[in-house]
């Protein structure tokens, strides 16, 4: 089993705010929007589609800023997330979907929020000047913090 997903930080550079989702389903808590790559879809196209579906915003020119590579111990199974940052956007933020409520928040508030599991380890990749790889292992859950490579 291999899963390919995206996670996207939409940033308003004028206000210093980012869009977050208070995820209700899998891995509940605050994180950036994202989701699974569909058949025949590029990672960038997935990022653009997921932001539209989960936030109502249209993004342009998302930049790859990191990869999170989870490897299941003693198995070839992988869960890989491609991390994107977008500062070009238009539209009006929706209130949310069945995935959870979406809203703008100040970047500096993120560490004080009820974050989704392991999301605090992902944050440096979104704010770094160079792309980062994070690698973690899991057994039956994502129970090992990823290591920045």
C-alpha cells in the first residue's frame, strides 16, 4: 500500500496569515489543507484542486517546499506527502467542508494551536528557504516523529 498526498500552505504575505483547517476526520486537529492524488493527476494539480475543494480559494504557482516520507517498518508500504507553499491566490475563503472548518490565522499562532498529529514537525519545511525532506517510520500508526533530512 502506497499513498500519495499533498498538503498546501496558502499564505497572505501582506497580513502574515495562513489558511488552516481544523480537520475532523483522519488525524484531527489544525493543519494545512490537502489530500490524496487522483489517478492521472500531477502533484501540483492535486495541490491546486485540493485547495479549491477544501477552502474555495484558487491558487496559482504553488511551490514545492518539502516531502514527508513515512516508511512502514518491515514493509515496502509508504505514505508520502508533497508539501507546497502558495502566495498567489484569489477568491473567498469558505467556512469549511465535511473535512473541517477552514480559517485564516497568524503564522506565529500555529505552535499554540491544537495541531494534527506530527504537524508541528512539518512546519519547518513550509517556512524554510530551501526544500526539505522529512523521514519517519511507523508500525500500526504514525508513531515516530519524522526526522528532517
